[in-house]
C-alpha cells in the first residue's frame, strides 16, 4: 500500500487538532509508521486506506492531547494592553498556537486552516475537536467517524452539535474572506510598502478601527488603530527604519517575512506576520517571533 500521497492532508488534519506545525509533522510520521507496521492487518472490505489512515491519525492525536491544555494566541488569554511601551518579555512557558507554512506543502488550503479558525477549535475538548474536523472539514460520514473514534453514530452527532454550539459561543470567524482573496493581498502589498518606508501614518490608514495586533511568544496584545500606530512608532524607534520584507502565505492567509536592519549592514529575519483582511483593511496581524516558528518557513536568516 502507498501511504505517501496522504501525507499532506494528514499533516493539515494533525495541525488542526494540535495547533502546532512541528508536532503535526511528528504525529504524521508516527501515523505512517504505525500504518506500515499494521499493514498486514488492514482489511479493504471494512474501510478505504484513507479512512483507515485517519483512524490511526486520530488515535495518535488524541493520545498526544491527553492532559494538555489548548494552544492559544495572546488575545485568548486576557485583556488588551493600553501601554505601547510595555516590556516585550516572552512567555516561554505557554504552548502558543503556531502558523502553517503553506509554501512547503502541496495541500488544499481552505478557510478552515485560518489561524482564527484553528484558534477557536483549540477551545474544544479533544474528541469534539476530532469530530468537528472529521465531519465538517474532511466530510467523513457519521458512521465513518464513529468507526474512527470507536463510538456510536449517536455519540458522534451529539459531539458535533456540542462542538458547533461551542464555536458559535466563542465567535467562530466564519465570515472572514476566503484564502486567496485578491483584494486582501492588494491591501497587504500596500502594507508592505508602508512598512519598508517606516511610514506609520500610511500603515494606520490601512488598518480597521478595531484592528488586533498580537506577538506570540509575547503575551501582551493591542486593539485599535491608535494603539497599533503607537506600537509601530516604538518598533521603528527601537530598530530603526530600512526594514525589508518578503511576501508569503501562512494558513492560506497573506503574510510577510520581516527583516530588521543590522547595525553592520544587511538584514536579519525578525518575524513572520500573518494578516486577516476584511473590507479592504487589515483587521488582525499575528506577529510570530519564536525562532522555531520562523525555522518552519525555511526562509533565509539574512538578506
């Protein structure tokens, strides 16, 4: 049996379940290893290879999630900061939500890979999370999901109802633009130009009034275009102008890699920023600075 063609979709499944790209890679490897070891026990009369692989992957994910809390973004942990000069101390004890580097994998990037959606799903208990992703994202039947989870169809349907209700209560971001929206990319290209020019007023003009800026692993976050602008003033004051950027995508969303100027010349990779654009304005910017997260994008460390 050939398992490799399923690696990409298994990776996005494990990512949605765990909220961690690095862990998802490890769990897919574990899934394929278990499948290879159990290949003699596979019965094609009972399930397709794909359904069988997802059953193994689900068990691997549920085991990995035992005793764990969710992977949040800073905005999911407390109130926004009103101090643009607050210390930028990383909270390294928090298992932060990670972005998904689209360019590295040939996967079907859909709306349900967006950061906001994955963050919302992290609030669900592990089995509800599995039911929601298997039923609504991957479109397995209730009977197939019951087989994958070793439970009944009635239990699957009940778990799906509870998961939908929990997401609705949490404000499931279902009305955001679909991945690949050309208007969103045009807005972000204008943002890149203003960012490289260190033009804070131009940046602010591209922001929604209630824009959110957050920077894991730093736990603080800001809401509103005024606070965003004041923080960007601080950034350019601290690191200087003359930044360089590279356009990319993450989670099906427009994104950029930001390179900070170095005192001796050249530019050092500083952050990956993932944007949500609504109504032609930047509504959310998640700025990832953790070196392990940056490494997942396979970007040059200097330019």
